[in-house]
C-alpha cells in the first residue's frame, strides 16, 4: 500500500486573505517576527497499490481535476510505501 501526501498552496502573487489573517493574529499575540504566512491544504491519500510509478500520474490527475485549482494553486506530492496490506485501510 502507498500513502500520498498532497500539499496544496496558493500560487505566488495570488492574494491569501487567510494567511494575512493568521499573520495579523500572530502579530497581535506578540509574535512580531512573523512577517508572512501562506495558508494551504494538506491531504493524505492511502492507495491500494504497490507501484509508485503508476500511482504518480494518477495522483497528478486527481490534483488537476479535483484536489487543487490549477488556475490559482500549486501542489506537490510525496509518496511513501506502507507495510499495511490494502484490506487494512
């Protein structure tokens, strides 16, 4: 079984109101050293396959079609092998 970690972030240049709100709140709490925050999404997908080479293009398609908005978001993928059999997920 494989586990894919998907990190989705707004592209540089796209306004990030959630990140700005977090930064402002941290500054008000006394964390003045924080000068920038970019908010994003983290997703874990467990895949019933052992073949990372075949899984990667499928994951890319998932990201393009649903998990990320390719107009304003970028994504990165990490794939790791799990010891668990597919039926234990």
